[in-house]
C-alpha cells in the first residue's frame, strides 16, 4: 500500500509542477501578445499620421511652389512651346514594307 501511495504522491507532484509551468507559459504568452497588440496599434497610428503628412506634402500648390523654386520650372505658354513634326510623314501611318513585320510582332 505504501508503494501505491508513494506513486500517487509522485504523480500529484508532477501534475502540480506541470500545471504551474503551463500557467506560467500562458501568462508569459499573454503578456507578449498584449505587447504585440500595443505595438500594432502604435504602428497603425504612425501609419495614419504619415498618410496625412504625405497628403499634405503632395498638394498641387506646394508641388508647384517647389517646382518653381528648386527646379526653376515655369508654366508652359504658346510662346515657348516647340512642336516636333513626325519624320515618317503622317503620324500613325505604317509604311507598306513594315506592315507584315508589325503584324508578326503583334502576335
């Protein structure tokens, strides 16, 4: 009988130690999950802030101001516009000899 009691006591002790270890792991993992969720919230907030900042930086007025100041660009007017003519003749026309090559290339 003493042997059975000793075996049962040993089984209870092992079971209790396993239970304590499992609870510890559970709490540790829950804490880690909580930290990860907090980090995800922080990153989401920062992402939203950066999106707002990006939209503010890309306003047409600001882009035009930077183009004029840093790139020395100016608005296109008919006086400074240069027109380029098509050297092959009418634009979009295919020469007779090129039609078979362009038809093969399209395939």
